[in-house]
C-alpha cells in the first residue's frame, strides 16, 4: 500500500487539497454528461465510482476529521451509493499510512528519542491505519505492544476541515443544512476529544477496568510510560479486525457468543457507566484467536448526561408506542416535534418518528432477537431510504433531534449492523 511521506497541515495546504478535489469531481460530472450525450445508457454508477475514488484518495492524504466523516458516512447504508460505502469503509482500518520517518519524528518530539531506542523492536510498516492515526507493533522482551501514533496536525485542523467538508456533504449527499449543522457540532466535540490521547488513555483504563467482568470480552492493558499526547501504547491482542475475520464464516455458535458479548458490553456502558464506546465500526474490534471480542479503541466516548438518559431510554418503555400522551411528551423533549409546528407538521413528524421508534426498538420488545433476520434489516433500510427522500425532512428549518442523541443513535445503528454481520441471536433484556 502507498505510504505518504508528508501530510498537508496548514489551512492553506488543506484548503488547496479540498479545492483540487472539488475540481476533479466537477470534471467527473462533465465526463459523465458528455458520455450521456453519446450513450443514453451511460451508468451513473460509473460516476459514483470515479467520485468516490477521487474523494477517498484526497481525504486519505489529508487524514484527520475529513477522513473520519467519510468513515462515519460509510456506516449509513441509506445515505451513500454503494461505491462510496465501499471506498469510505476503507478508512476504518486500511487507509494509506504515513511513512516511517514521520513516525520517528513524532517519537522524537515527545520522548526525545526514536521508537527503536524505547522498544526492543518496532515495525517500520503500520499494521493498520485509520482516519486519525496508525498502529505499529513493538516488543520489549517477551511483551508485544500495539503503538498508536496520531497523524501530524489532526487536532489543529478539525474545525477548519469540518467547515470545508460541509459544502461537499450538502451538495453530493442532499443533506438538510440545519440537521447537518447540529450533527457536525457534536462531531467536532467528539473529534477534539478523540485527538486527545491523554484523555483516551484515562478513559481506556477506566472503562476497560470497569467492564472486565463481561463474559467473552477482553481488553488490552495500557502503558502511560510509553504514551504521550500523540502516542498511545497498549497490549497487542492477537487476532483479526472484526471486518476482516468476517470475510470467512465463523464456527457454529461463535457469531452469537461474540454478538452477546458485544451487546452486554454496550448494555453495561449505557445503563451502568453512562459513558459509551460510541464508534462501533469493524476496525475497532478484534476477534481473538480463541474467539473472544477484543475492544481496542476508546477514542470516541459519549458521556451520557443523567437528565438526557432519563428521557432517551423512556422511549424503550413497553407502553411508549401505545400511550400517545407519553409518546408525544417524549417526542417534544427530544425535539422530534416542536410546540410551534403546524398541526400538519406535528402529525407528519409524529408518524415518521413513531415508525422509526417501532423499528429501532423492536429488538428490545422480546427476550431475544435474531439479528441475522434479513427481513428486519431490509425493512429498516427501506424506511431509511424513504427518510432520505422525504422533502419535509430535507427542507425542515428545525433540527429534528437533540445533540446528545446523535452519537447514541449512531451507536445503536452501528451495533445492530455488526450483530447482523455476526448473524447473532442475542438476549436483549435491559
């Protein structure tokens, strides 16, 4: 895989890259419409593939929050055409890495010495690379470590990068500007936290220690003495990233065992710790060689405010779908509806969110749920596609959600998809 020798870090350098990417996209559209003049059957999928490749290649060079947004969008199977999903999903754990001299430079900045002076061995090539950092393997005596190195300039460029991503996201993916602004403010907060490896170190130790009792879940130990604001060192867990391992069938019963462990892990965080690993994509989990679930990344954690918790999880009460007074109260508190909505808008958004709630809460309304059920996911994706095409949602002048719900909704959506990939039947009671 191609390695980058440098990364654009100044606003001017990064803005120039965004502008060049926009120009490439424009050229792709011109080529597409030129082909259409000659051949009416020219496929729009070819346009999507060219745009996806150009955008991904550009964001891969920029790294950081721009690539992270692409990774997040790849998890939404309703929002993006298949070409974008497939390309952007590479940002989860197989993005092009930075070259070794840049890694050495980061170590010298924080430790005053290179990695080979700290560890007995240190791999010059990254084991995997994602949107915010890349991982190298290292050893001291018989101990093997995973060393995560943050890309240069990631934290400093978050705010400006997200501002530059906005016009591309709005124009290409037909997003509601009000919803996007609400979404991106919460994303910015989480990404600023994710760029703080000292915060991640504290949270990783705290959350992993408190969750160690969960069956079939394993965590690495973390090492503050080999960590810094841009370097995080932990135990190396032998196994494969979940997404890679699932390219081959698991032994019978293993998918359900790992799925139950994942469900129990999230259940415990949500309802006991009220702080949740809010980035459930396949690159953040390892299936170990003895078929346990390894949790390897606490960079993105959503702390759940107590008052919001008490509202949000009332949606899962058994009577919420039938008790209209209770449902309407919760919908108002969560800003699905507003007091000054027209009567027509109130009825429309009540109907939309009632249907969405019925779908998303269905796993909780039985003692166990079969996440391998294709019919359920086809129903959910079909409704999601319908939502993206609803004029009322796209043109609403009000954000139809509270900010605290954004990462919890995303967490459940990602969790459901992982459980579906695992073909897991899960005991879901909470």
